[in-house]
C-alpha cells in the first residue's frame, strides 16, 4: 500500500503542470569584503542587478551604497523598469511609472535659499 501511495505521488508530480512557475535562468554573484554585485533573470523576463560598495570604511560614517535596477512585465503587459540608489539617505527609486513631485515655485525656492543663508538666531 505504501508503495502505491509513493508511486501515485511520483506520477502526480511528474505530470503536474509547472508552466506557470518562474525559474531562474541566469544568476551571477560576486561578494568581496568591501563590495558586491549580483544579477539574475527569470524565465518570465524578470531581471535585476545590483552593486554595492562600502563607503567611509572604518569611520563613524561607514555605510554601504547600493545601485541597481530591476524590470518586469506588469499584469497589463507593460514593461516596468526601476533604477535606484540606496545609501545613508535612504532608498531613492526612479522610473517612468513613479510619480514625480511638481516643480518648486521660484518664490518658494528663493525663500528656502534665504532661510538657509540666514538661519534664525538661537536663544
């Protein structure tokens, strides 16, 4: 009986439709003490790559800066691509589908510059 169950399970796995699964078709990776990079691609067209570098090694401002990109096809069939930098200032993505803030009006820029050049006196 156990043999029949195992045989049935093996046949079920062999006949299973796995065409919907995404498999990795390419993967490259290099890791060093102060840097790394990797890249991969899947059978469904997902691609990603990233490289990272240790900045200010040994100081109090030591941080890793990563630069990379990834792309995929949305459910609507559109290609989505994101490029990014991640560092001590946070994750900073760019892409055509990412909303951008409106331009800062000239008067506001002038006021911000004035405040930066003339900080209020500390009490």
